[in-house]
C-alpha cells in the first residue's frame, strides 16, 4: 500500500530524525594561510633548524604546505641586516671633523685611550682612566687641530712643551719643515723668539748633566699613527700653541669603516 505524506508530516519526521533543511559538510581543519603571522611562524621553524634542532622533529605534524615552505626557507640565504634601522645611535652618517675633513682612522694607545683622526690631521680623544692620575679628566676631550707621532727615542723632546710654562716660558710655538718639528720659545730675558732647548724644559736634568742643556728641541715625526710611536696633538691660537698633549704610544690602528658604531658613538 502506498503511503503519501504531506509537507508537515515530512517536517515532523525530519525533526524526529535530526535532519536539517540544508545538509552541511563537516568543517575541514585547514592550516592557517601563510599570511604575515604564518610567514613569521615558518621563519621560526627555519631558524630552529638552522640553529641545530633536528629537522624531522621540527617538521613533524606540520601540513604538507608548511613543510614545503620551511624547506624553501632553508634554501634561501639569510637576508642582509638592515643597517639603516639598526644603526640608530648618535653616530653621524658622514663622519667629519670640525673643519669638514673626512675621519679616516681610529686608534688606541697603550693606556687605553681612544682616538679618531681626520685626513686633515685633526684628532679627538676619549681618555681612559689612568691609574697614575686617578681618572682625572677621563672621558671625551675637545678636537685638536693637528697631531704628529714620534718614536721613543724622541720621547723627552716631544713631551717638552708641557714643561715650558712651569719654567717661565709662557709663549711657545712650533714649526714643521718636511718631517721635522722644532719648538720655539720667547726668552723671558730679552722677550725674543729663539729655538727651544732641552735645558728650557728640563733644567733639573741639566744640572746633573750640563751637556744636555743646549740640545735643540727638534726631532723627526710622522703624520699617521704608527704602533709604538707617541702621539703629540695640539691647538693653535694665532701663532701660539694654546693646548698641547703628549700621549702614550699607539697600540692599535684601524680604518674607521671597520669600527663598530657602538664604539664611534662615544665621540659624538
């Protein structure tokens, strides 16, 4: 016997059986699309493998699409660092001295002081804390207009200007001819310029050895830092030396391009 059901009867049967009007397929679990977050996760897996973690362990359970992208990442060289973003220190993009001369060298001395030097010969120093001075005036110093370097043989001649004032020679200067520096002083006896002598700077030493008295304060120099050579740097005011510093022997010299910005930022 044929049974015919009307619409309401079919709806009642459907409710009893748990039918729905529109059948829907069960939700299929899909891996997240490789958007920015997904790409970051893939890169994380790549980094784990590159750092030494077992590849099979890292890839275990990942969808095939992700495994493919991780393998592709492993075959891609590491990107070059974005130095423009990283170098956010106070180091200028173009390193210049006060006169506008390009800075070309970085060097250190035996007592740990640091220097930068421009093509013009201008220098700037970060003085280390010296044990013999108790850290006096340690830190960044002003630019000097010029710097030369001389060997240990001429240490006392090169250091002589630091003793002029204490011995009555308030005005002094220097001349450079070729690769030779000569110091001149104003003689307080007649107020006339003359070449400085060993006796002007070291009178006590001369008392013990009079033969040193008239040794001229003239000696050879080089204009670029050289390991083992003493640095002498100065500023001029008119024709006079207004500031003079005789430093420790050079220990290490580097091209400025090879120096870390973290080191250079101390000079600016």
